[in-house]
C-alpha cells in the first residue's frame, strides 16, 4: 500500500513540475524578445539560489558533509546540460535543439537500469510506448534537418539532462530536496555568466518583475521535480514530464496563436491519456496521504 501511495505522489508531483515549468517557459518566451536567454538563465539561477538559501535556513536544513561528490555531479551535470543546450540552440533551429534535448528519457532508462537497478514495471512498460510515441508526434522527428557537429552537442545535452535526473534520484534517498536544488541553481548561475558577459541588458521595472517571477516559478518547479524522484523511479518521472510538451503547445496556441496541426493534437491526446493511465492506476491509495516538501 505504501509503495502505491509513493508512486501516486511521485506521478502527481511530476505532473505539477511539468505544469510549473511550462508556465515558466511561457514567461521566458514573453520576455526573451528584450532580454537575452543567457541573462534570463542567470537571473533564474541567482534568484533561485537566494530563495533556496532562505528556505534552508528557515527549515533548519544544513549542508551535508557526506555525499558531496554526488551533489557536485548533480550541479555540474545540470550546468553542463544548460551549457550544451544553449550552445546547440545558438547554432541550429530551435525545433531541432528541442528535439535533441527531449531524447533524455532514453538515456535515463539506460542509466537508471545500470546505476540505480530500477525497472519500469508492468504498467510503466505498457504506457511508455504510448507516451513516447505521442512525444514523437509533437516533436516531428521527420522534420529534423540539422545533422552536424552541433547536433552531437545537442545529444550531449540530453545525456547531461539524464545524468542530472539520475543524480537527483540517487541523492533523494539520503539528502533533503532543498540541498539538491541548491547545488543545481547555484551551478547554473555560474554557467550562465560567460554567455551573457558581452550582451548584458539592464532590465527595466517590468522586466525585473518578470525575471523575479521566472525565478520563483522555476524554483517551485525544481522542488516539485526533485521531490517526485523521492517517490517514483527516474524513468517514470521522465515519462510523465512529456506532459509538459503538450502544455507548451497549448500555451503557444492560447497566448501566441500558434495553431497546432493534427499530429500535434494526436500526440497531446496520447501523452495526456498515458499520464492519466499511470496516475489513475493508483486510486486505491489512501486519500489522507499528503504531499510534503
């Protein structure tokens, strides 16, 4: 019974993180016309670092003296993911770069089996092809056109993203969520500095408020995602995160009149249906169970 409760909570937290990150993406898109992407990433990390330090102090969470190497791996892998993704993004089309980044769950499946000894289970194994096929329909791999050295760097970004996910899952067994998140946001702040060094734009009042909101929303998403790994195995969390692809398409339609085609609609339906099957399978869990951060 407890394992069913944990799985249900893990799926719910993963869905919440996808929702929050999709909101963050919409906010970033709204401000990216005037503020460079690297600068947005810098302020996102800086605000998150300051806030997580406050939360750690308020909650009495101290920095660990054990597990420092793996915490460093979490921060470094997250920072390298951003570095590789931004480099790819600056050299090939956005769609192609996004497609390569979304290959992360494949690496997660391999690394979780090798390092964490985790398996999908019957339900996850049955639903994975449906959700992955839906993601492929959204991403339209048949339109991928940038086969080059930049694409190889984009592939590395997917690997680093997977490595970050595996490290979170590993650390979540022994370290508090706040500490794990700190190592990511602090490292991502440092990684962004070289990219914004020659293109820094002083934000006005409106942009400053937007950057603050992005930092707040991003931190909330990181907390949801990190906590999800304490309840559910890394592969399931990554599978459910595909729900964010559908939400991004939805927000694009609502706010920027980006009309989805039939393949996008079909892919979204498959993702939502797959996530509902995963989550709905654990309704027998106690309704009194609460999610704790």
